C-alpha cells in the first residue's frame, strides 16, 4: 500500500470524532495502523479511550462509513485492541491543546 493511500485513509479517519472528547480519533492517537489489501479490504487497528466506552460501536460505524467513501475501499475490517492500552501520551499536540492536557 502506498504512503499516499495510507495518508488518504488517515485523512478520512480524521472525520471520525470521539463523541466524549470532541476530538478526532487520529489526533487522539486511537488509530494504531491502517492497511489496504489488493481486494480493497481496509484493515484498521485501533483502540478506544476506555474498555467500557459506550460509544465504541458508534465510532466503529463512523470509521467504516468514512473509509467506504474512498473509491479504493470495498470492505472495512475494524480490529479493536486493548494492548498497547491508550494513554494521553498517544495524543497529538493538537489534541492536547484542544483538551487542555499538559
């Protein structure tokens, strides 16, 4: 997969906002990896801010919806993992400023 395709996929995922924090999942550091195979299946490895995150299913649905808008993507497979666990250290500088985290 080209770096351009990876950038396109990450760009699409920046449209997915974590409803609890109001910041997109890319800047929160929730997306660990994106892949696209020859058949057009996009594989997203990501986590959530907490294991009991009630918005998990909604976030996964939004991830699928955003990626399916890319012409190269035919299917989306979202893999939620808990290791490594998410921490504030994963957040971009933008997310930290937006949330007032030091």
